[in-house]
């Protein structure tokens, strides 16, 4: 009888050990998949940050160009106004 109890106990231990091992492997698999998804997500965030930085630089360059054109137009308008008031060639 003691032999049977020991055998049953060993079977229970083996079954439990197998269940724990299988569970650990599944958890490891889930975490490995999560790591892959996290890596992809970080790559996408980095690409979006790079694109945002590029767009910001392009926007700043465009704003600078518009300001330069606006200043030129303003100076030209001021010269024309001065010519209208004082006559041609007076400025």
C-alpha cells in the first residue's frame, strides 16, 4: 500500500511539474510576443518623431521664407508710397 501511495504521489508531482512547466513556457511565449510588439511600436514612434521633426524644420523654413517675402513687399510698398507722395526719383 505504501508503494502505491508513493507511486501516486510521484504521479501527482510529475503531473504538477509538467503543468507548471507548460504554463511557464506559454507565459514565456506570451512575453516574447509582447517584446516583439513593443519593439515594433517603439520603431513606429521613433519614425513618427523623425517625421514630426522633419515637418517642423520644413515649416520653419517656409515661415522664414514667407517672412522674408513679406518684408520685401513691405519695403517695396513703402518705397512706392514715398514716390507717390514726393514724386518719382525723390527717394
